[in-house]
């Protein structure tokens, strides 16, 4: 691995691209299954669209991880020679996303119409479909060590095609993520209010409140282009998340079962965030100065929380 990498590969493209970095952490979807507290048809339609787009976003993170792995061992300016020390790392194989693409394309044509977001997802899909076949070819090429037979000729050909395709994909992911995050925030506010109005601040409300505030923290995490964290914004997000955990603690005082699956991890994550903040304070927000490993763990733990929150939501139903 190149020692110059800012964070490890599990951060995917959070800190990996020469254009504005996309958000490569997984995103928690609004809980479409929670229809009891949110019967508003317009809200349900908005949630359905958000869920389709979120599933696509999460599933296609694999392309970013694969590209990031490739960049870890190849000279991006010169392309592969076949003699690289870590050439055996190759690329990751991609996930099958045909269903996610089909559902996202269908959602783009359904209400509520969101011209900027719907347009962004269409461009994102097109960029992915341009890059994905190239990554698949390259993954097979390096897995089979075909570069030993052709002196890396096909590798150089693929490199020349993949670089612009990957750059375009990263740009479109950034644009898509910005639009999707804004859309989801509006839905989050409405959904949380609907849940509270229907059943109060019980387990379902606590779960959504925690994950909404957790994502707000992830929104201010660093990137390659912005390795210096805005400490004021981070502190605001951290305070919001801390408040959500305290709210959960109050709920647990009268409901010992708490929030299924996630309450312990959510509390531990708060401690990790505070450790991270302390290191950022010493480096004036620069994640490169001793806080990179912490950032990696925070992203990894958040992704795990997203998975657990999805399972917890099904249990609460």
C-alpha cells in the first residue's frame, strides 16, 4: 500500500478522489415500513423515492471502493507497468445493482417530482454504467494475472479509459449526494414529527432521531479536498448527536428494553466522536495530523450502525 494514503481503503471514496469527494459512507434510509405513524400519502411517496435512491447510493459504493483499491497500488499518471509491488491487489469485483438501478429509474419518473434530484440520479446511473464494465474487465484482468502475458498492454488501455470514467462518476456521485442529502433532511423532519404525533417518543422515534443526528455528523467529516474539519460545524453536529443519545437514555429509564440492537453501539460511537474531536482540537482540525485512524473507525462504525438500524426498524414494527 502507498504510505501516502490519507486513510485506509475501508473509507472508500470519502478521502479518495481528485474532484469534490462524494460521501462514501452508507446512508440510513427513511423507514418506509413504519407506515403506522406516517400515513400521509405524499410523505410515503417521498420516502419511497428516497429509499430507492438511497439503496442505489449505498450499493454502488462498491465501485468507489474498487477504484480506491486500484489507486492504492498503481501510478495514476503513468498507468500500470505490470511490475508494481502490490499489483496483486487488483480491484474489487462489483455488486449486481440491476434491481437498484431499475427501482431508481422508476422512482425518477414518479411523484413527488424533484427535477434537480431526479436529473442527478439519471446522470449518476449513466456515469456508473460507463465505469462499471471497465472495472469489471480490469478486476478480471488482474485477478487472472493477464498482465504477465501482454506486458500490461490491456492494463494500460483500461487505465486510459477508466480514469476519465471514474472522474466523471465521482463528480456525478457528489452532485447526486448533495441533492439526495438535502431531500432526505426534509423527509427526516416530517417523518420524525409524524412518528411522534402517532406514538410519541418511543423506540421507533428514538431510532430515527439517533440516525438522523448521526448522519449530520457524517456530513461534516473530512475529505481529500477538505482534510481540515470545520470545528464549529463539527461541534454543532456532535452536540446534536449527544442530545439524541441523552434522549435515548431518558427513554431507557422508563423502558429498560431500550432501542433494539443499536443503543450500545450508538453510545460507544459518541465516545469515539469525542476522542476524535479531542485530536482534531490539537491539530486545529487537520485530520492528517494524528486523527486519520480515528476517522476510519468512525466511518466503519457508522456503516455498521446503518445496517443495525435497518434491522432494528424491522423489529420495532
